[in-house]
């Protein structure tokens, strides 16, 4: 159960004074030694990028060989002040990611260390812009997507869960959360059976998967329609990426306040922590390595889809 941690993070971020230093202070008080806060400035304001390392018992940082999981909380901002007052729906990804870090810290303090390291990253801005989008408005970000990826996507992440509010669409319309197929180096792969199994166990329901298109796994800035930013980390890494989407039955704008559902976020947190347990112990695979290798042999690289076009990702 991670309801306590979700409520703590929710209350911390539901403020015009929310920033990275406040989050870092909370995590450090709970035993997290490695927290990095970087303030980034763009044309539309500034935001605090927060990255947290929770070391596992057999993780890479301590000389072990257990793989490292990345958890990225994707969002435009936690608030849209002064246009609206309060925590916005778009904040769910950030709330979930930081709640995961806090829960893992509390577990570690009690003596429950995961096998592998977990790197959690997100950014905090209580006054992000609102941008037009169909069918409902999106939350914008003070800085561009490439800058966010540069800070949030760590080269040490060997697989990534990207958590992003996905409520303003006609693709997945039910309360709870859904996952995406695995995305790796421009390929949309089959849905991970291991992730489906973990989802069944943690929710007690049939697993939900949301549809994605080729447009969704290309970088922002190319003029194409994107469902949202949930799979933007995939354009900046060779690691497999899976989107984890808090969802609703109705279409909810990212800038709507009073629209975050604590129980749904807590389910996302529990799911992600279980993934971290199994991934670190080698019992959860995001994709089939042999099948991916064969696809590349048959059809070639799709790395060009990780670029704005014409220039390959490196």
C-alpha cells in the first residue's frame, strides 16, 4: 500500500510554492541520499528537474549486476497559475513518480531493499502554460521536450516506465490506468506479457492496454499529432519504454483542477514498484531480445523515427 506516500506528495505539490528543493528535502529526511535538482529556464518560464536514485541491494551503483529501472513522471506542469488555482490533472505523472521514490525510500529504511537500482525523474512547475489541443486543452511546459529528455532520460536506465496523465482522448476511456505496447528504437513491439501479469495482480482486474501510433513515438516539434507526451522518453534512449497512463471515462483537460484520483494514482505506484521488484531480479522483461534482433535483421533500423527527420539519433 502506498496511499500514505501519494497523499504526502499530493499535498506537497498542491501549492504555488512547490519546487524541487521541497521535494528533495522530504526525500532526504526519509533516507534518500542521492537527489539532484536542476532548475531549467525556457521561453515560457522555469521548472525544477528532479532526479532520484534509490540504490538496490545488488544494483549497478554498488557494484552489482541487477538491472536498473527508470521511472519518469511526464507532465507539462503541476499547476497552471495564474490561469487556474490548484493542482492540475496533468500532475498525476509527477505525483506517481515521486510517490514511488518516497515509498521505495520508506521500504529501504525498514530493511526492504529491491534487487536493482531505480532512477526516478520528473519536473516540477506550479505555473505552466496551457496550450490548445483536441479534444481538450493540454498543459504546456516552460521548457522544450528535448531539454526535459536530456535531464530525465538517464543513460543508466535499462528499461523505462513513463507515467503520464492520459485523460483527454477517445483512445482509452475508463477509470484506472492502462499501459502501452513496448517501444524501442523506433519500433512498436508487442505488449509485455510480464507487465500484463503484474498489472492483473496489482489491480485485481483484466489488464488494459491503450493504442499508440507511429506519430506518438516521434519527437515533439515535428508538426505531427501526438496522443500526448507519454512516449517522448523513447526518442532519447535505446532502452525499452512502456507508457503507464492514468485514465478516466470522460475527457478531462490536463489543466483541470480537482481532477486527480488518489486511488488510481496509488494503483500506478503499486504496479510500478512491483515492476521494479521483478525487473531487478530478472523476472520481468519489457521485450523479447531475440525477436527484436530478428526484426532489425529483417527490416532494418527504425532509429530515424527517434529524430525530427533526416538526421539519425546518436
